[in-house]
């Protein structure tokens, strides 16, 4: 095993100074002491914008998770404070997000019916468990696990979740009852309920959706064209959902829409978030553990991707392991204040960043803003139509759907596409947890499958250089008495036999070959199984009177070979470079430049379908 | 994706001639038409020796599987005929083997109690299912799955199974009752039963074990020293178990040992194997499917390893995919004639080969010999002590225990050792199926983990060559304005972020670096996630005013890059070789030969812990 890949965490570990160690655990200490008035102003403005955006989103995502609306607000207060203390990103905004809300609904609805106290307790417990999982991952330094979620799987997961979420909200837009966790169920439910459509709800819902789409796409350019400056135009455009909410509340009250069947949010208890306790029922923990792990992983990946993107723009760095701690603490804070699982959201963090947030204090200011809304404004939301919240969700999640990425992935790599397609189809047809599991499993299996069938090429010398390339792709110099094979993969148990077969096949009918050189420039490791295969090859070639040599063996591989008894039995030579190998094994006059390849090479040309 | 790795099956597929296709399916047609009298003589002698060896082994392994003794004989008749028709190995001898018998006992005892008709039916059904699984694997060309069982996992599995089997037989040697599937249970059972030891059984059992060990290790050298020729000496030594059986039967009858509590085999029904039907109960199939898959995989690996080893000695080849068909047919034949799962056995195949078997007809002759024994000799075995069968098993399986392999693996590779240790401990403490599953899972996870943390090296030019090696291991020429990084792994989702981190860290404080060259000689693939990382690196370096270039990109990787839009955005250059890259980017006078490395390189020296 080689040493760990380097990362900047090493630098933190190396700091012997206890103060620096404290800073690495409490990143707030790195910026709070030098906090300036200018930074405070920027942070306050950003907090105001994010608050305006977060209040309706929090209500909406709580509805998506099947929870009372105030739970969304609770989940947007203490978690922000916890992240401000512990997080390494200057701009990340944590809180309820669409995909995690959907995953919460999927997990918790297995345990209790939406609307019951048990449902709320399960959601709170899920947040608590996610917090513990994230902190455990941080302590065990398991942040690297997130790397096993490939980009196509994440992209497919988010696209499919977006489609699923948007479809699940259609019932609110249409004013019908419909249940279901999968796309076929949702569509069937809507189809069956289509007779009970409430026309008033449809008018409210469709116009809210249309307005929100317009505000998102067209309003800012329009305002800019009218001469507004960038920042006010942006703020007004971002306040679109607030306008929709205010207008719809007026419409409900003014036209008496409640009596006409338009569903409203209803009374939201005003006041501070309660102090809540998660359940410590072991049976419940067992049921929620897998969802908690998946929510933690998905949340961590979403959060870190956003944080890294934003940090890179200002040449700052985030520390993934510390992010695990911060998100863990945020989730525990959510659980203790009656909230549900949270993570760093994409849209709100970008808004926070664009609005000029300089430090995590912007998050704390946002928390204060939402706290104020929770204490003072909730009575105003009583007549807010559910259809408008659904419209907010639909507009938000459809922006996550990325169909172009599917096409791009299909063109680039069929195996990446297969993993992506499996993720999308499983999310839509089975569920979110099954989808992410299927995607990760398939992408790992396809990687293993590929490495178990390594690409191999017969190589020759590029004229005028010391460089060797595939005989089928380049015009190269070869020697009929020497077979140079490059294997393009680390040698391990899954491909050891393929190597044996390939070499035996290559030399089977080539009586002119006196030496085989295995070019190991792409062999990054040789495990015990492959070592036995190499011994078998050496033995077999030796008894056939053919020399077997290695070239360009890397340092770590050579170290491992020296630890085994391979070198004692090995009769061939190990060359520093392929050029040196050819120089010492091949008399100059036998070498020929040929294209198409020489017969000695053509016999094994089936080796090289592509390289 | 690259094309499949070549193997000789291609040759068979290419044969358009229908006769040749028939031969590839019925390998018997390739040798039967030219069968000679000399070959017949060799085959007959080999069959005689193997029959003498197989009769006691078949009875013993049936006992190990918890089945009536005649079932072992039944499993050694029709399966041999089926393999003779379809198999590609000239020397493989199929039948009941120790590890598969243990796995059968473990699987079937979950379903019924040993000795009941349901137990026998389940064992027969297991053989049938294994047959179907093997044939399905052949049709779907899934033989490659066996490659995922690494050598250390197989070796650990066989060693642990040997220890488990030997321990499970101790109760028969001691004449006590003891149950258990795991080592702790077995040891506890023996400890608790130790008071009920039957001294007569112990005398018979221990002397049989001692005699068999002696016959296996010392008898042949002794006979050779007395002037016997190789073959008769070998035959006599191999007949050791037969001698032990005959002597012990005489002892039981002569000394009236049955009355003194020595357990005997009892009456074995004489006659042809019955025509049996597997159960078609769907519930039973569900319970047996996973064991059937594991038995098929383990049996296939054992069988193919033996067959390939023996074929290589005579420069013959076996066709793994056809072996799947042959073993599948053998298991179905076993099921239809009242037997239980079979595979190619190591010891018996080596004996068959050493005794001179020339064609699979030797197997058919052996089948005839065992059929004769089944019809005529079973009454003779009535008084055979169970302790002697147990001794046969113990001596056979302890020869499979390979402690030296554990030490060798530990020294060569800690991750191979971890997989091996996990396999051994899980087999001993939990069970055979859990053991093989744990070993395979852990070896795959460790492989993924290793590839997710790729080794990277900063390289420089080896003086006087066009070759580039690690600055920390070789005295090389570098240029402070150029950073050449070699990444020793294919770039895929699990390591894409590690690459980004490493490159950012390398250039972080090195203001002298104007160009970064990523040497891709060991990069065998770049997936969609890694492509995004490369784009991110290119973008970031570009905005820092540093050039980013690639060198020695392989053909298949280049093909994939061309399919994406990477090349349109990429501002750097792609060089055929690292030497060419340096030549065109580095003014000659800036290059310096240095050891210890230059400051520009030392700053990132932590990159290279080992290479």
C-alpha cells in the first residue's frame, strides 16, 4: 500500500501549536477576531436576501417532507448557528433542501402516517441519527466514502429526484388527493383523481407556477433593461416567491377561496423553536439507520460540492473532514430544536455568495431573520394556499433537472451512462434510497468489470525516439524475435488470468519470438494473485525456451516484488526503460519499420481492438 | 470501453465449420475417433487406481455431507460419464470433494435434519440447482466471475475449511456425540462430550489416522527404497485407505467391536443408483439458490485451477466456458442419479494424471469401477467403522491446509493478507458461506480503496535518456518552471477529487511553476467524473496563469476524450511523449540535475511516500 494521497488536512495535522489545533476544530476563530465593519455590512445584506428566500422554501420543503410547516422554519435556525461555528465554507447556507426532504418523507413514511406525532418524532430522530453518522464519519475520517458517488450517479439522482418531487406536487396544484412514492404510482394517482380537480386551486397553482418561472428567468433581465443596478435587480428577482405568497394570501382572503375548496397552510404556531428530544427507541434507530447513512452521504456530497465550487471562486479552501463535523452538528442542532435533516443547499448558498456573504456570520444573521419570522410572521401565513408552496417547490426542483447531462454522459462513456440510467430509473420506479444504492453498486461493478478485462497492446519503438507505442496505431519499429506487450491496468486477482491467457495466446504460434518483455508503465500494483500468475508465465515461457523480462516497473511495485521470493526464481531481467530493454535484447539489424504490422505482430493483432 | 481481453474461446467461435462447432460443444469428438489401444491401456490403469482411491473417499465425503454413504458412490458414477462427454480437461476427475461436501452440509442442515428423507431431497435439489447455475453461467459467459475469487481468498477458504472439517471429524475418532458448524461450537461440543469417549473407537480411529498419514508420507519412499518401481510403489501407497478399511473391518468383526460401542457404517443398499427427481418446490429453491451459487463458484474455481495446472503440464488447454457446461451437466447427472453436488477434485485428478490417464475415457472407466463396487461390494462395508472414514477425511483435508501461504501472503501484501485473514476467521467462526462472501467483499473493497487513493509522483528526466522517473527515487533532471506529475492509476470517480487536491497542493506555493504536465502513461481510462475534474484543474490553473498539458495519453483514452467536448475547451497541449513535452516547454539552460531534489520539487515531496 502506498501512503495516503496528500491533502491539505495534513497541513492542519502538522500544526503543533494548540491554538492552531483549536482553530482547525473551530474555524470561527480564524475569522471572528479580525471581523470588520465592511464584512458585517456585506453579511447583513446577504442574510436579508437569503432570509426572504428561505422562509417560503422552508415552509414548502417541510410540506414536501410531510411535516407541519413550522418544522421547516425550525430547521433553518439553530443548524445555521452550528454551521457558522464549525464550518469551513464562508458561503454555505444550510437548512432543509428538496432532495433530503424527499428522502426524509420516503424513510419516515415507512414508520408512521404523515401528520401523526410519531411521524414528527421519527423525522427528528432521523436528523439526530444523521448528525451522529456524519460526526462518526468525521472521527473515522470516512469522508472519502463520498468519492464513491460518481458525478453521473449524483447528476442522475438529482434529476430523477427533481422529476419525482415535481410530480408529487402536482396534486397540490390540481387540488386533488393522490398518494404514491414512485412515478407510476404518482401518475396513476393523479389520473384517478383527475375528476376531482378544484378549478380555483388550479387557477392559483398554475398562475403561481407561471409567475415564479417568469420571475426566475425573465424578471432580472427586464429590471436590468429598465436601468436597475445589478444588486437591486437581483434582490427583487429573488423576492419573487415572497411576492407570490403575498399576492396569493390576498387572493385567498379577498375572494373567499377557502370556502371554494382551496387548501391553505392553516394555523402555524408562532414562537421560538421548541426544545425537542429524539427518540432513543432502539428498534426505531435500526429502521432509520440506513436512510440516515444515505441522507448523510447525499447531503455531504451536495454540501461539499457547493462549498468547493464557491470556495474555489475566492481561492479559499474547505476541509472536507471538518465539513462532516459541521454538518453533523447542524443536524443534531436541527433535531434538538424540533427540526428535520438539513444540509448545505445549492441555490441558497449561491444566493448567499452572490449577495456578498463574507463570513459564516451571514448564516447566523439569516438564522436571526428566520427566528424573527418564526416568532412574528407565522400568523400571516395562515391563508397561504398549499398550491403556492407546491409551485415554489416545482420551480425550484425543475431547475435541478439536467437532461443535457444525460446526453453528454451517453456520448462520453457507456458505462457512466449505464450507472446514471440505472440511478434515474430506480429512483423513478422504486424509490430514492434504492436509486442511490443501485447507482453506486452498478458504477462500482462496472469499474471492477473494466479492470478485470485489461486493455493490452503490442508496442514498438516510435522512430527517432526512445518511446514505445501500440503497433496498431503508430508506425513503429519492431523486432520479430521480441514481443513487447504493454498491459494497461494494475495486475490483481480479477485480471491475473486474463494476462496469462493473453500472453500464452500471443506466443502460441510465433516460433520466432525469443524474448517477451512486459512493459509495466501502467501497472500500478501487483497483488498476490497476479504475482502467482507472473510466476506461472515466467515458468511456462522458460520451459518453452522463451525469455521473459519486465521493463519500467514502478518503485512501489518493485518494492513489493522484492518483499516476495519472486526475484529469487525470476530468470529474466528487469529494465529501467523499454528502450534499454530493446537495446540490450535486440541486435540493431533485425529491427524493421513496418506499417501494416509485421506478421509476428499481426498474429496477435486481435489483442488491440482499440488502442 | 475497450474490447474484451483476448482468449482462446475466440478461436472456437470463429470456426464456421459446423463439425468444429459440434466438437467445441462435445469435446469427446475431438479425441474419440482416434482413440488408440495404448491410450486405452493407460486409461484403464489410471481408472483402476482412481477407483480404489474413490470408493472409500466417496463413502467418507457422503458422511461429511450428512448423507447416507451410498449417496457418495452414486455421485461418483453418472457425473463422471457426463464430464467425459463434455469436459475439455483430459485428466480431471469429478465427484464428491471435501469442501463442497462441507458446504452441502451447511446449506442443507438449515432446511432439514440429517438422516431424514427431506435432507436427502434437499441435497439432490442442491446438486440440480448447482447444475443449472453452472450451465446458466456458461450460457451467459459468466465464467469470468470466478476471477473475482482472489488466490489468497481461495487459499484461506480451503485452509479454514480443512481445519473445520478435520475438527468436525474428531467426534468420530473419539466415539462421542458433538454437534456444531463453527470452530467454537465444535470445540465446545468435543470438550463437553470428552467424558463419553469410547476407548475402542479411539484405538481404531487413532491407529487408522496414524497409518494413513504414514502411508501418505512414508510408504512410497520405503517401497522405492526396497527396489519397487515407481508405478507399483505409487499404486500400493495410494491403496493405503483400502488397506485401512480392510484391516479395520477384520478388527471390528474379529474382536466384536460393535458390541463394545464402535460405530459402524451399517447396511448400505446394494444396486444401481436410483433414478431421482429433484424437488421443484419454489420455496426450497429460494432457500438453496445462494448456497448453489457459492458451491458452483467454489467448485468451478477448484476444478478449473486443477484442470489448468494439469493441462499446462502436457501443453494442452482447457476452455473455461465449456468447463462450466461440463460441470453443470455433471451436477445435473448427480441429481438425477440420487447424488449430491460434485466438482473436479484436486487429489483424485492429480492421481488420475500421474497414473497416466490419456483421455476423459479414464473417467468413464472409473465410473464403471465404482458402479461395480456399488452393485457388488457394498455388503462388505457394513462393518466399516465410522472412525476409519473420519480418519480418511482428516488425512485428506489436512493436506489442504497451507499455513506457509498465510505467512507468504502476510509478507507480500497487507491487503491480500487482510482478505485472507477475514476469510479464514469468518469460515471458522461463522461458516463457510459467510467466509467466502466476506473474503470476496473485503478483497474488492480493498482494491477499490487502493485505487481511490492513487500513488502520484513528481518526475524528472533520467540523464542521457528520454525516460522520466520519480524525483525522490532517481537522480533526474528537472526544470523549476515545469511540474511533471505522474498519476499511477486510471482516473475515475473514486479518485478524481484526490487528483484535484494533489495538483492544487503541488502548485499552491510554487510561484516558479509556469507549466504543469500530467504524465498519463499509467492512466488507462478517464471516466465522466474524472473528466470534470480535469476540466476543473485546467480551468483553475488557467486562471492562475499556469499552463496545463497532458503527455503519453493512450489511444483508447484519447478516443474517449475526442468524443467529449473536453478538447474544445482545453487550452493546453497533448504530447506524444513526456520527452517531447519537456523539449518543447523547457529551455535547455534551465534544466538542472539535482539530488536531493530542487526546492520546487521538495515542496511537494510529501506526495511521494514510497515511489
